[in-house]
C-alpha cells in the first residue's frame, strides 16, 4: 500500500502549506485490487489516524441514495441523510468517507439512485451546494474526503469511476504480510478496552503462522486473531491469569474454525 501512503503524505504536506491546514484530498481516491488483500483494513487504519472523523459505507448494502442525501419530510420515514448529519452533529467539515466495495453499488447502472447521489458529492463544485432532501437547506460538503475500495473496475458506472483517482493495488508480499499481522493484532488491542490485558506483541512463530497461511485474507486473519484472543481470555479466566497471551493452540483451533483450508498447508508447522 505504498502508493496510498505516499499519496496521502503528499496531500498532507500540501495541505500544511495552506492558511488553514486541514486534510483535503483534491480528488476522491479509489483503491482497486483483488479481494482479501486488506484494502478496507488499510483505509480504516488510515482514516482513524488522520485526525478527523470518519464513516464507512458498505456499498453492497446500498439500493438508494436516501442514506446519503436524506428523504423528504413528505414521506412518513423522512429524515436527514448521512452528509447532513455529519456536518451538523459531527462538528467537522472535512470527514473521511470510506465507500467499501463501491463496485457492488450500481453494477454498471449509471442511473442507479445511489450512483446519482454520488455524482453530486464527488465533485467539489456541486458538493459545495449540496441540498439535503429532508432539510431543504444548502450545505457545503466540498471538503469531504472520499476513499473507495473495489475488487474490479468494470461494474462501476463510468460517471462515478471517472471522478476517482484510481490506485491499483497488488497482493502483499510475504514480508508485508508479516507487518500486516502485527498491525491487525495491535489494532484489535487498541480498539477494545480488554486489549490492556493481553501481551502487546505476538510471538514470531505466531506471526509467521498467520502471514504464511494459504489464502488467508486480511479479513479472515482478523477473525482468527479475535477468536484466538477469546480463547486466551477463557483460559486465563479459569486460571486466574492477569496477563494473557495467544498460544499456537489458540491459533490452530481458530484456523480450524474460520479458515480450515490453511490447516492443510505444510508451511504452518504447528508444534
């Protein structure tokens, strides 16, 4: 993900030169690459550390644009949309919006309600005069920072696709997967109050086991680690332990539950 980190470093450096240095991506970003390589994890990680609020939208669940633009008060279920809520309640004019799996939103249909909503919001000129359907008040959403992920470009409607700067991502190398395992583990600990009870680092053997597991996606890697943490917590509670550690048995049993295919790979080498 060096292309992404380098781009964001440049954007931050440029923003720092302005009179009001805040995060501002001039062009929405689209991270395209094969599934399971950690696109969503990387974007979530960056969004949480950019010093601004963030929101993740699962595009595979979107069938209309109401969630973004609001629904008119003329409807019984009318309410403001997410854009208005973030501007009014979030107290931040430049949040990061993550469009997860944007290729599953419109499936090539440039007339889909969700796609039409995105057209207006991805262009700074029109986003600066955004009108929520419920509030009927003009709002400035031009400083929103949009980062999307996709597994393939084909299904994305051309008018939406053309509004993004597209970064093509590859499968991580083995060395990069070692770093990803450690990052996922640290994020799990830091993101939960129970993280304080666990050892802050994984053993090298455990890191190697997960980094080299056959076809283990980053999403499943997180599930395996969380399940292993749960097993360690149960064992520690029974023994009255105050400092908890993940063992290879925890990882082995978690892999058998979540990703059994990895157990057939001779590289794992449990002892």
